[in-house]
């Protein structure tokens, strides 16, 4: 089957600090990949580069997404093409309500597909349906985007947004951090409901417990800007038992 | 009411926002169309008081210009929206005077729309006097939407007496060089004054706002919120002074001026300050000038919101705090829509008419 994403020898830096030092990663439709790695190893850097954050400079290598040169695409073009990043630290946007934010996003996506914008009633119906995926209270929709949301509520809001945009490649950067046990299950079930044979997920996590709900096809260990080990689900348990010392 | 049914002779007055049920007044170069100018003494907004600790007599304002003897007089009706459509035809209006008086308990609403009739240079000098007393609550919206060559200097003189309330929103959608000078006197117990302003500037526009607000009675409340969105080479200058006299015990006074600088070349200066001669008061003031946050922008773009749309969302959010203060729903919606179109760089001409009034 054709690759959805192909990262080859990716090097990237912020300022003059090199963070990614030759990443290779291939993802096919229908796959779930997990990335684990020490704090500061470069997981969020990789996510940010995939989403198009211009604070990072790619110095070498390539990223091909659906046969296109991803690095040439703007963040919004990547979103329209089906890439979604669940932020490790979701951003607060005071004054822009959740409902305005998401309706604008959904309608921009529709515009790209040549579809007319959703009416207010159609939008509300879709929104209620997807909020139910993550058991989010509809009252959140009238609040400023992530403003005053608790850590766990912000993460749920990320999964809600993902459900609204039905991405082809979703990167979830520590979406499980800060969630209580019930929220973890709810969020994981939300992800599982969105899974199809055509889309793929990259789940970044520090904990094996998430993988009890979302079963990965492969687990990668990122160490100092390189993927140093790739194996099946059992690698997660191994990392949790022994830490990262063996990769020194 | 006579003027309600009055149909103006000139085609130029045809432009009006369709505000259903509004009573309309038409003013032609400072002169009412179909009604006489009224002779009236100037509204006294001065206050003077002893400050014992300083052995001094303070007078606010220090000086006020004389006003023309005659004015366009507006006596709003309880519960009905009054719209004053003021058209400028000759290029220079030296002194227009509008007087709004509410004296009885109840809710009143007035919208002042001033507009020019062409693209040449217009210069306007006007005084708007507002007197609210007898338990009246007045909502006043002043719309400013003129071409970029125009110069508009307005003096707002406001007097709010016991148990009465004034909420004024100045919305400057577009203009060349605007100076809004506001002098407000809270002269009776439990009087309230809300002053809100929103100014959208681009190109070489300059907007000056100068507020003096005097609390000269106990238990009064004042809240000021002025917000500007500045792009191009535009400039905004804000000076605000809140004075609490020794009579102003249990005063609550807030003043804020926040500017969003959308371009690198826009500049905002802000000087809010408080002068307090009473001891039992709650007052605060502040100002900020910020630019659009990069993180917010990236977050929105990562959801497929294009950069230009994301900037408009942020600017609308910034403006919302002022627009929310307009109590009449039909007016608030109308203004929000005009602001959005203005932020999108579209003409702020309403669909129903051919000219850029409000
Ligand atoms: N703006 C910056 N300036 C300097 N260094 C930075 C900057 N942003 C990130 N870094 C550094 O890049 C490295 C990788 O950071 P990154 O956020 O990708 O790590 P991570 O693997 O996601 O860690 P965590 O598990 O803690 O989330 C870190 O050492 C971090 O300090
Ligand atoms: Mg991280």
C-alpha cells in the first residue's frame, strides 16, 4: 500500500541548536504508531515540524505526505490535506469562542473541498455529535478557546477538534498527560471511534497505560533526536520497566 | 410625533440603516431639516470644589470654549430608538451643536450617525451636549465613518445627575483625523457613566481621545473602555483623567485603554491617570498595547484557518468587548457586522444603501 507519510533523514534545529538528527519514519494508512522518549528528546519538535511551525528550521532531509512535499505547504494547507496535531500545550485564545473558532475551521475545510459553508443549525448538530464523542459539555462552546480550561479539559478539546476535522494523519502529542483515569478512557475511545482503514495516528506518550486502550502497531523510541529502536507493543512495557539508559 | 412621519426633501437623506421603528432626525450641515434650531444656554459641566488638605480650590474643566447659541435639540422618547442622521455637504462646518436631553425615568436610546457626501476634504467641528437627569437611563451610540481626508473634531459634554445613567459608545469605523474630547460630570448621588470607544485605523489616520471624567457626588460609578485596532502608519493618542472630588465617597471608577497594533508602523500612546481627593473609593486604570500572538496564530492555522481569517478572528475578538456594551440588540448586531466588514477591508456601506454612513 502507498505510504501516507515518509520522513527521510530529517534534521532540524531551533536557533542554532540541532534537535532532530536524522529521523526516518514511514507511516501507512490504517496504522497506529507510538513514539516514546525522554523529556527533551525532540518529540514535540517533530510534531511541530509536521504541523508546519516555522520556529523550527529543517536543515536536511525530506517529508513526503501523500506524495507531496510537506515542507512546502503552509500550516493551513497541511490541515486541509488532513494533518492534525493535538498540541501538548493547547493555546488559549481569549475572546474567540470555541464555537466561532471551530465553525471557521470547519467552513475553511469545506471551502477547500468546494462545499458551501454549514448553516448555524447544521454546524450545531455536528458539534453536539462530536462533543458527545469526548463527553464534553456543550457549555464549553461559548467560552474562549481553551481559556480557563483545566489541563484535562484542554486535552478533551483537542480530541473534539480532531473529531470535527476527521484527519487522515493525527499526531497526538501527550494527549494523555494530565487526564484522570475516566478521561483517559473517554479520550481513547474517542480516538478509536475515529480510526478507519484510511487514516493513521501518531501517539506520543510517556505511559504504557494509554496503550491499553489504543493499541499501536509499532512503538518507536526517540533518543537525542534519533529513532533508536522500533518494535511492537511490547517495547512500551520494556521502556516503562527499564527507562532509557540502555540507549545511551 | 411630527418628525417621525416627516419625509426629508433631499435624496441624500435616503441612506439610513433600517432600524425598524426608529424615530429619525435629519440634519443638513448642522441645521435640522424641517425643524427649527433651538436657542439654549450651554450645558454647564463644570465642577469646583475645595481641597482642604491643599487649601486650594479646584476647577474642572479649566476652560471651555463658548458654544453657538442655537442647537439641534433632541428629546428622545422612552423606549424608542432615536436616530440622528447628519449629512455634510459643504466642505467646512465650523460649529455644529447637538443637544440631547433626558429628564424623566425610563430607558432611552439614541444613535448619532455622521457622514460626508463625497470624497473631498471635509472638516467638521461640533459639540454634543448630553444631559441625563430624573432617573433617566440613556444609551448613546456615536458612529463615525468618514473618508480619509476628513477632519472631525468633536466635543462631548456630558452631565449625569442623581440616580441617572449614561452609556456612550463611540465607534470610529473610518476617518481621516479625529479628535474626540469628552468631558463628563457625575453631579448627583448614584449617577453612572459608561464610556466605551472602539476605533479602527489604517493608512495615515490619526485618532485622539481625550477624556476628563469628574466624580463630584457620592456613590457614583464610571467605567471606561477604549480599544483601538491600528494598522498601516496610523496613530492613536489617548489621554484620560478621572477626578474624584472630596464629595465623591464610595466612588467606583475604572478606566482602560487597550490597543492592538496590527502593523509594525502603527503607534499608540496612552496616558490614563487618576486624581483622587476622597478616601473611600475603588479606582483602577491601565493601558496595554499588544500585537497578535504568534502562538495563537499558529494554533488557528493548524486547524485550517487561513492566516488572514485568523487575524480577523483575533481582531473581532478584541473589538467584541466594546461592542458587547451596546445594549440594543439590533444596533449591536448592525455594528458588529459593520466592524467585521471593515476588518475584512470591505466597504462599510450597508447593503441597503449607496453611501457610507452607519
Ligand atoms: N525555543 C527553543 N529554544 C531553545 N531550545 C528549545 C526551544 N524549543 C525547544 N527547545 C529544546 O529542544 C529540545 C527538544 O524539545 P521537545 O519539546 O521537542 O522535547 P520533547 O521530546 O517533546 O519533551 P517532553 O517529553 O518534555 O515533552 C529540548 O531540549 C528543548 O529544550
Ligand atoms: Mg513534548
